[in-house]
């Protein structure tokens, strides 16, 4: 039987703390060779891009494909620019285990990956979080990073006051001091941990603004080679850690444009987060280091979350079971 989980089903069973722990284990599995993530191809139709994000993991006993659709024209239609669905297949018998709506899974696992990177790369005494962008992904990042660092203050920049107001209301229960600042530069210069969460095509953050000890999660740019949120100087000044080397070198505009400009060489993006978690590569070596997690997003993160969702949903009788072979 195949389990179908709608957005509301996912919302009912998803546990953010469990996803964070699962994403951390998944990245370690990648470093240890018990999980696989090939570089994703891309299919384009006009301005639309379709990215099949594939992964397999022994710990999940499964392989998965998340088909991500990135359609900029949806913005004018009042629809999500990115949509996705996750298909999970059993590694034991090849049966389709589940079909899962990817909207909430993507947001939560993305924030979880940033939190894992923050745990392993930021200064232990980091207490100020800076956000470039204040939408739903900012809410998820604040909640996830608050699990790994004792945050006191959140500095936010957004193009609209209304978005900041919605963000402030959404995280009010965390008891943080939320302050809106007038520019991305002001946020960057004043924070310990910076998350860039915009679908930018041109840099919104510049390396010249980085102070000693900063940790950056570069997250928001879509998986397109011509989009980036940070400039070449940012990539050059930081110790860069990536989610997957193969994915980064095919899909990260932050990396590919910095390479094209000569700001960095490929040697600068040869450390994966899983290697840092497993103790096989250094992350932060001094409080003065500037670190940057170049987050593109990988199917292994989706598979880790999907395994949790499938098991928990079945245990609680949530979702719809369908016999696809009938």
C-alpha cells in the first residue's frame, strides 16, 4: 500500500525537533558513505525549472525523489513560486511507500539544515540572529536555530513593515527581542548568526560587511546557477561548508558565480556539512573565523523527514492508503 500525505496530514504529524535530529544524522550518513545524493539534473520549460532531487539511505531503508518545480510566473498568479512532491520507494522490495506534499517538509528541513550548520559552525556564545527576509522561512529558521543556540535578539530586514509585523507575531512565544533594521548591511554588521532567506538574483549581502566571528547561512536563492544572495567577496572571506559538493557545483549560484568571477576556486567549496558533523573535516577553528553554510538543499534531507512522517502517520492512522497495483 502507498501512503498519501497531504499538506494537512504533514502538518498534523511533523515534529520539528525530530526533523532537526534526523537531518543531522542524514548528513553524517552522507559523510560515512551509507547515504547517497547524486547531483540533480534540471529540466527547463521557458522560465520554469523542474529539479528531481534524488537520495537513498540505508538508515531510511528507502530511496526518494522530490520533484521541485520552480515557477517565477506563479508569483503574478498568486500561487507559490516553488511547489514539490516527494515519492518514497522501499529499498527492500521497490514498492512505493508514500507520496507526500513537499511544502512544509521543504521549509522545515531547510531550517533544520541551517540549524545543524549553526550548531557546528557558529560561536558557542552567539545570541543575536540576523534575518534577511521575514517570511515563513524566517519563522522556521528562528524556531530551529533557537533549539541550538541561546538566542536573545533577532534583527530583521524586509522590504515591507507588514511582513516584519507578521514575523514578530509568529515568533512571539519564543520571548525574543525582535528589532527591524533599515538595511541588510545594518543587520549583517550587528549579528552573530546571519540567515539570507530571499529569492534574490543579485547579491543582497556583501562580504565587505562581515565582521570577525560571524556565521552565515546562505539559504534563499533558488537552485539556479544565475541566482545568488551573497557576493564573491562573501564566499572568499568565509570558511565555506556545503550540503553536497556535487549539488553545489551544479545548482548554487552563490558558488558558481563566485567561481566565474575568480573570487574563489573549487577548493573553497570542498567541505561538506556531514564531514564536519562526523569529525572528518574542520568547521570553525577559532572564535574569529567567518563561516558560511552554502545551503542549496538536497533530497537526503527530504528523505530523512519523510521517513519520520511515514512511520508516525501510519502509527497514528493519518493519511490515505492506496493500492497503486490494483
